[in-house]
C-alpha cells in the first residue's frame, strides 16, 4: 500500500485528501502514546479505535489494543452502563501491552468522561464533545454539576470540541441524510482530528470508507466528509498547533499487518486444514467472545471450510466429532458456558480417539458471568473438566498473533496423536490486536497424516503406532476397513466392547500415556531475562505481554528476575520441573484464583506463589510490577 | 478385460462376529434382521454404509452390523451423523435411536435435523419405556403409566413421534412394526431412496419392561381391525374383508363401515397431502373404542437437502473465487514492509 510519508505534507498534485492551509509547527516526538476512545455503545468507538490502530500500524508503529465494551448491545444512551471503550498503545519501540493509563481520552459524552476519569494520570489530555454536556446527559452520567465548568477537571488538559455540531455542519450538503444521521458521523470527525493531532494520515481510513460504504453512497460521502473536516479542523484551529509524533518502531524485517486474536485463530485453523490436506468442518453455536471465529470461517468456503451453526453447543461439538470420524479436521468453538455443555462429548472424542479441536475463548465466569470481559479461569476445567479419567492435550496462545501458530500446533498434535485438543484463548486475545509478521506460507510445515488403507490382515481400529500410541484414522467409505467405534470401554486392538477389569486399567493408562508422550514432541520451556536470578515469574496465555512488561520494569529498577511463559499446558514441556527447581522463588500471575500455581505445586512440589486478579480486565504493567516487587520482599 | 462386477452382497456380509446381547424375545432382533435383509438389496457398496446410534437398547445396533458404525452418546446421534455428512456427502448414513434418545434427551437435535432435511435415514425404535435403565417411563409412555419411577402413575402426557416429525416439517415420515418383517423391508427400501431426512417410527415390543404395548396392532386376532396399511393413491380401507373405510368429517377423519359409504367418499392416501390430513390420520389412534394405527409411508415430499446445499455453497465459492489462496488471505489488504 502506497502511503504518504509520516508527517510530510502531500504535494498539491497528491490524490490524498489533505487540504493544508498553513505550515504547522514541527510536532513533539514521543516514544509512545496511549489513546482511549470512549462513548456510548452505539457511537462507533470500536470502529474508531480499530481505524486508528490500523493507521498507526501501517505507519510503522508497534501497536497493542484493548477493546472494552459492555455485554448489552445498546444500554440506555448516555448512561455509565452503556460506555464502550477502545484503548490503544502505539509506540516507536517494541511494546507488549495496550498500556495502563491513557495519555489521551476522547470522550463522546459525559458518561464516557466519568467512567474513565479515574484511569487518567494528571496532565493527560481530554477531548470531549462539549455539545453533549447538557443537563440531562450530565444527570444520566451522575455528575452533580458540569465538570467542564466547575473545576473538576483542573488537573487535566481539556479540549472541548462540539463534535456533533461540527460533523453535522461538515455534512450539510448531503441532503439524503437527516440531521441526526449527519451528527452520527462525529466519530469520523473525531478520528480525523486525532489523526491530525498525532500526525497520522487519514488516507487509509478514507480508502477503508470507500471500500466499506461505497464512494457514492450518502453514508460513504458523509463519513469521508466528516473525516476530512475533522482533519482540517486540526489544521486551522490554533488549539491543535501542538502535535505529537510517535516514530516508527524497529520491527523485524518482513511484511506486517495488524491482526486480532479471533482472526488469527480462524486463519490458523483454516491454514492448518490446508496443511493437513483435509476439509475443515466447523461446528459452533454463537457465544461472546468466540463468535467472530465462526463469522470469519463461514466466509472461507473456497478454502473447503464447511461451517455449521448448530442448534446448541452439544450439537456443535458432536458435528465436529462426526466430521472427524469422516476424515475432516473437526473443530468446535465456544466460551466457558458452552465448554461446560460440551464436556460429555469431549469424553466421547477421547474415548474413540479421534482428532478434534475445541476452542475456548475464555470469559469471566462462573455462569453467564462477564460475557465481554477476559479471564483465565477455565484452565483446570480444560485439563480436568470431564468425567472419568479423561486426559486431553491443552494449548494456549500467548497473544493475538501467536494464536495463528498455536492453531497449527493444535491440529498437528490432534492428528498425530489422534486426540482431542483444547485451545485456550481468552476475550483479551480474541478482540485485541497487534502487528503480525505475515508468514511465508511455503515455510509452514505439512500436517499430512496418512488415512488407513485396506491391508492383508483384518483391520484393527485400535492398533497403535509404537511411538505416539495413535490409532489409525480409518474413514468411512474406505473398502475393507468397516469397523465400530463408541463410548463404551473397548479392548485395545479390536475395539470390541470390554468390561474386563484389567483391560479397563490398561486402557486408562494407555490414554494417559498417549498424552504424556506429547511432552517429548513440543518445545522446551524457555526462560527469558536473568535466567540465573533466584526468582522466576511464570505465566500462560494472554498475560505474556503484561508479565514481560512488569519484569522489564523491575529490571530497570535493579531487580534480578526471570520470566517463562507456558503455551503447552497439558502436557507441560518436559523440562518444566527442572526449570522450576532452579529458582528459589516461583511467582505465578494469573487472571484466576491460582489455577496454574496449583498445578505447578502439585506436579512439581515447588512453593509456587499465586498473584491472582479476577476483575475481568488484563493485568496493568505497573500494578503487576508492584505486586511482584512486593512478593520479592517476602523471604 | 471388462470391469469386474463386485460380487453381490448377501445378508451374511452385514453380520458381525459379536454376540447380539438384547434380551431373548426383544423386538430389536427382527428389526436387525430386516435391515440385514434390506442392505444387500440396495446395490450400495458395504463401505458406503455408516450407522450412527445414541444410547439405549436400540443404540447397540451398530455393533451388530458389519458396516462403519458409531455408538455415540445419549441423544446425540443426529449431530454426529450431520457432521459425518458434512465431511463425506457420499455416505449412506442410518441413525438408530429410541424414544428416550430421540424424543427426550435428543429431542432438540431431532427437531433441527428434520427441519434441515439432512440426508439421513432415522429409525426410531419406540417401545414406550426406558429399557436399558430398567423400566422407567419414557416420553412416549401413556399418561398414568405406572413404572419404577412413577409408582403413582405418570403425569406427563406422551409426545407422539409422527406428530413431532410433522411439526418439524420432516420430508419423509413412515411407520412400521417389529412383528411385520415384510412390511419393514418395504418401508426401509422407501426410506433408503428418499433424498433428505427419512424418519421411520418402529413399534417395538420390550417384552421385559413393557410387554404388549402394541398388542392390538400385532396380535393375530386384533391387528386387522386396528392397523390401517397405507399405499399412495389407494383408498383408506382395512379389516380382514376391507370392512372399514376412512372418510372426511369436518376437520377430522373418521372410521366407518365400508358398506355404509360409497367408494367416492373414501379418502385416498396422498403422501404429498396437507400436514393437517396426516395429523388427522394419526388422530385415528385416539379413538378409545376403536383405535386405528396407520402404517406405511405417511409422507414423502421433495425438498432441498441440507448437505447438498452445504456442499453446493462450497463448490460454488471455489468456482467463483478459485481455490483459496492462503498467502493472499493472510496478507489481506493493509500491510507494510519493514
């Protein structure tokens, strides 16, 4: 994509939409910046944040995002309950989290201001739509007076901009739209203005609007106009003379794009099915925050992806199991409540030893819990949450981009060992985004595994590969391999129903051994930072960025500390025990009540200490660093 | 050299070496025998058959058939079979289920399978009792039934399998009886040829926990008076001497003496007929003085088949967009190069 150079003025012939009327002062250079867009659920804040993210990424910044929205689609307008936020951190260096406290808050109404005020450090910039600060809206937000006038905001730098009015004026000529509809373009006006303030080009968003709405549609023209006028407003208004530029980050060489975790998950599994040279059958029932995986895969039909929106969670996993029996890559996806419903069927899949992928995009629980918020509280459920002795492989990506790689890893393990695999993502990975180096497809590994074929001997559906203990994948339709599988205990080899006590003990041990053997076939646990320190901080899943950031921060203040991050949770990497044993102190930050720390304690008899948080939010780097520092003070 | 014709299959080709472990005298034996007679007559290679079952006495069926078989979990054979068809559209998939499996724990799946019209043959063994768990009432047990779990009598009115299927818009609905082997084979042939979901209710006697549940329709001296065999386009007459006929009466059907009505008043069976007609046909069972049960093919209509639509969408996407280009997909539209 051909982009105007950062901070440079376009030439008069330029086809971009800039209309520069005066020479701006050179921008202040900042290492990184955190912006939070906040407004009503219907104000388009997720879209606004995503567009800014794409633009910053295209301009070469490293970016990390945190979308945070309510479960209600449209809570009453103007209330705190309805506030939707999108925070993004863009930087000229490698960053791993969306940042703790925003430098800039763009608040579309009083409720958005009030909800986010506590997070703002003194001196932060607040841009507000002051036209929305009516008596009624102030009352809805719970402000006793008007904070723009009563000194409430004295410690911050407030920029009032009547966004709705300016947007409406900017789009006046578009007669097809009502004044109300014209006002609704104010998020693009705000976006144009922030592009000016942070020296980013509006052109990628203009191109996006043209693609999305069509250049000639009334809505497309209105949004383009609002975006342009917002940008121009910055150019012509003295108050925005102070601009900030965040330089390009030093990313590794290659071609990059921005990607969310759910998108990377969907692409990863579509890629894995291609690498396995088998169709993908995806059974799913809509649930927050997993549904985007279904949406994405349902559009990939030309990749031989067959999606089924099933009647319920159980049907969804059962369809994936039926498909796996039929030789396809069978996948189901859900979040905690749905995973609970799938438990019995997971047991069936591991009993009949078929490859199956179960994606759990974890959210706050129990029960309906916090549907749109993140949590890591399904780890023990993933490892143990089925009746009987029912071991299953469990993997967890450590960030949005990593979801792609781990999806391929999940299919590799499932098909090589003929076992169901649980893929533990979470709401934070699902919806947040980061720059992702696009892999060269030709370097991805083949995942082709043989399908059983008719031989001389009578076919044994439970014959075993001596190394992996996998049974043959014999698909219906193949002559000579007719066989029966089922949930009843079976004799090894023949698969005949068996209630023999010794056989059951043998089979239980065999299914356990099969999963244990995977440990020899996965990368060892790596330790980063001061590997010879006496404290190891170990985590798993989406907390990688925050833990990494906290450890870095502590090292800068003189602490010696090592960090390890698990991506394989069952089995654990073969060297996990010996790694833990090297440290006097093992700290385990988790967004649950200490589930990994329990596993480490019981598996390896180490005095692992849990640093737990269950607020529906990711760790903040500063807070986590403080808690680690505090733990270091204890002997 | 001419292409060798594969040797014709026989009943023996579909038998397994497993001991059949149903109770002696169970109706399931004759159903198994009827299926083992039907399959070799269908001209389909053995490896193309797959039998998927749930949980219950009837669901042991796959172990006794030398085809591909999957004994799944309670109530879930329908989605497993649906997923199998999504993976392999060419398979000839039969689902074996019971009244508890299909209408209690799996009722939701049966509803959605039928309304989608997935290309499956569904055999529902209805014995109106829970056999495998030793004698509790089932969703098809009659009101007031005394069982181990309802010592004071069941207070749950029963669900009617055929009315349920009609409500779901099933495109093929039939009924047969375990004691009528010839009739079962005819019905299975019809079901095998249907495109989409072919739903077959089988009256099946559980001689241990609910013996004689269907005896009016099976015993030599009563069945002619109580069973109405259906044939498309033929008049609804039954009885040893065809002494009974069925006529319209308002929104209902009524059994009358054939001698009392002219031929032109006797209803002719129509497999494509309105749902209300088929519903009325099942209401003949409700007459306390003379219950009459229709057997044969009640409904057979053409409708789009779910798995054909699924695969057509995939094929048309490949035709339109070309086979998926993974590198282009991953790259997307907005990239930058370092």
